[in-house]
C-alpha cells in the first residue's frame, strides 16, 4: 500500500485544493525551520512523531532530513525509543480506566 512513488499524487491534490495545500506547505516549512530549536532537533522530533503515527512516508522523509541536518543513527534510534516509551506509557496509564483499585 505504501509506495513513495504515490507522493506524486500530491500534485493532483494541490490542483483540487490549492489554497489549503499552499497553506499546508507554508506551515510545514515554517514548523521545521531553524528557530529556538535547531533543524536537527526538529527533525528528530519529527522522526519520533512519525514512529507514533506510524507513517512510513514521514519516517523516510524525516529520517533522511535528520541525517542531512547532522543527526547520527544513534540519535535517530534514541528518538524512536523515546516515541516507544511514550506510547507504552500511554497504554499503561490508560489501564487506570479499566481497573478498579
């Protein structure tokens, strides 16, 4: 189902809803631009979020961008582990809704 070649279909979406897509691309660019956080840090955050959303496109794009920004494989792996810890933690604390103490 997931195929990076499908991203070419973004052009069709942009033709259908040009204003919304233009706003999205501008927001995406601004969110990932250098600021109080470095581009490297933002891309590592994006890698972690992509693990939690399980988006293979985002994983591929942001892991490459993180490396381009200077991230090492160890930093990328740690970002993935942080994401895993947060997902596991959410499952644990949600258990408080299904047990009675």
